[in-house]
C-alpha cells in the first residue's frame, strides 16, 4: 500500500475536502493510508484555546465558539446526505474538550496542550472520513492512538517503535482506505501525546516504515520542494530529485516542506518519498530517494525567523571549556530550547536558538548567575546549501550580519530582522 499525507492547507475548507476526493479519484488509489492534519489554521486556533484556558482569560468561550462554528460551517457546505451522523461525531469531540476543561486538575502546560490541541486532528479526520464515505469512497476511520505508542514527554514525545509497529500491524487494513490523524500518540498510561509541531509528516513516515509501504506522498500547497521559500524569495526553482541525506540536511536546517524526523524511517527501508501539490496531484513533484544527486544543482536557501542569538562568556574571561559547553547543553535540553547554529571561540560560546516552548526567561535565569550573557532577539537565520559567492553576497549586502559560519557545502548567516 501507499501512505498519503494531506496538510491543513489542503483541507482548509469545504472545497479542500472535495479536492481530497478528486485527488484520490485522479490517482485511482484503493489501498492507501491517509494521514490528515488539522483543517486550515486550526492548530493555531487550538493553541489560542489552550492559552485562554491555561491563563484563565475571558476569551475561552469566544475562541471555543469560533472553532465550533468553523467546523460546522464546513459540514454544512459539504451538503452531507447523512448530515446528522457526522455532526454527532464532531459534537462528541467538542464535548470531550468541554469535559476536559471541567475535570482537569493538572497544571502542566505541555500536558494540557497535548490533550486539547490533538482534538483538531480528530475533527478534521472525522469530517473527511465521513465525506469520503458519503460520496462512495468507503474508508475506515482510525484513532491513531491505537497505533502510535510513545513515552510521556508531552509536546515532543518519542516513539516506542516495537509497540507502535505491533499496533499498526494490528489495526490497519492494508487492502482498503484508512484515514487517521497526524502528530498524535499515546503513552503507557493512556494519555494523549504529540510528536511536536508539524509532526504529521513524521506520522506518515512511521506508518510507512511499519507497513513496508511502496511510497509516501506528502501533499502541499506548493508544487514540491523548492530551492527557497516563495514567501521570502521572488524567484524559486522546483527541485526534481534529491537524496535522503540532502533532504535530511535541509530539514535539519529548517526547510519547512519536510519534517526533520520524517525521512529517517523512510531511509532505513528505502521507501521513496514524493512531495507534490494537492492542486496538481498528477504531476511528479519532488522525488526523494537513495543515492540521488540534487536536480537541478543550484543553491538552496532556508530562512528561520524569530530566532535568538545568545553569546555566553565566563565572567572572569576564562576559557570556555568542555564542561561549560556541556552544562549549557544540559540547560537547553531541560528547557526544551533548540539550537540551530553553534559557534565558539576561546572565551565565548554563541548559539542561535528558537524558543518554541516559551522558556527563554527561565533559561536566562539559570545562565546569568555563572556567565556573562548577551542576546539579540528577533533575528533571522539564513542557511545556504550549495552556495556560491554571488548568492552569499546578495544576503550580506542587503542585511546587517551579526554572525557568519561557513563549511564546505553550507553558509549560515545570522542577521537582524
């Protein structure tokens, strides 16, 4: 069988759900597992809901009501033959959220996040599965938590591969269409976990690995993997072929088209990945496989915004030793802070980080008693793979560069703004 993954942009409204049906008809797939993300910007909306609940603001009911209206409006516009059935399923998910808010005693933000934000994926898959059945594409809706088992590290859970493989092989019918959620798992206490923001691609990779899938297709709102983000660069080029290794490198540096963890299980079994457009599914898009040269061979640009540049030095201007670096990395792990670039000299250690879990202030409170710390917020990290001097100069001439690092294949520039 094959594994398909559809992102939020592909099912952002009723027409997107109809296009999902059209895509399956065009590709004539009858044996496929389909991973579907939250609809449109609903993950962001659910994050707002969590924040309103956690901070006890008066916006909770307003945000909750907007989320309900969004989903029921899509149901109405799809004109179901069995409207009551899908409405009951969706209402049941909202009832679960309400029950959680009323009964929850936990104060851990990450735990609350996983229990609530995960529901966005259940809503999208309930609607899409019901609509496919309604128009004759018979499928089975699968609760992904029956399959993907993890540890209890909320918001960045690690997969237990043995139990996950057992669950997938038990619950997936490889002879038909199965629809399930991305980015979600369950720990050994039965609590919902998530694999990290944008982790639905990774879910597709997990299923493909355990099912020995023929191929994985990730459907995006772009034609494939481009050499640059079209929102940041006027001219972009489609990458037709790329190796697992190169794609992993690009994902590591922050290329948003492919989730960093997605490729590793696929590479282990040599399962090809195709990144293609849901607007033109018949086109080949980008093919990712073993031992491929990048085609065409051109510079690739990756931009990560909202970064923080930190410089750490000993207060007495002593050398920054291995034990200092080890201590700093332990703190990064403790506060779930990701380092995207590292550079050290004799008396200072610089990091470009992203604060996805809003723990930067706590990190600073730990560092400042021992070290002299300076930082710049809201900087951008430009990574250029397969660079030449001309393209590097275009960035340097137009930006204020704070830090530069260069290797054989890659240049990284931290710039203001």
